[in-house]
C-alpha cells in the first residue's frame, strides 16, 4: 500500500512528528506546572516555619527539622514529574 495515499505526503512520518512534538510539549508544560506548584508549596512551608520561629524561638531545632522534612516531601512531586517528563522525552518513538 502506498503510504502517501497518492498525495505525495508521508502520513506515517507526519503522525510520528506530531506524536513527538506533543510528547515534548506535554513534558515541558507538565514539568513547568509541577515545579511551579512545588515552588509555591516550599515557599508556604518556609513562611510558616519562619512564622513559628518568631513565636517560639526556643523550639528552633524542632521547627527547622520539621520544615526540612516537609520540604523533602513536597519536593517528591517535582521528582515524579521529572521522571514522567524524561519518560515522555525518551520513551516515545
């Protein structure tokens, strides 16, 4: 069967290019949205920690430790989105 269907356009190559372009676009947009959310989340956590430190400075060690654990949990979202983006970039053929 003629892949150009008599039009001179290679539709298989066109479909493959559209699929790769959509994967690249999805990876970029998804990672951008996820990292924006992570940045807002980490900023919120740090702000609340500073607020707590201003109210209870004696508990600075506990507050700082809890803040760092909270930020690590928030950061996992960015890592998961990075993995998905890399899968989209390198697994789509």
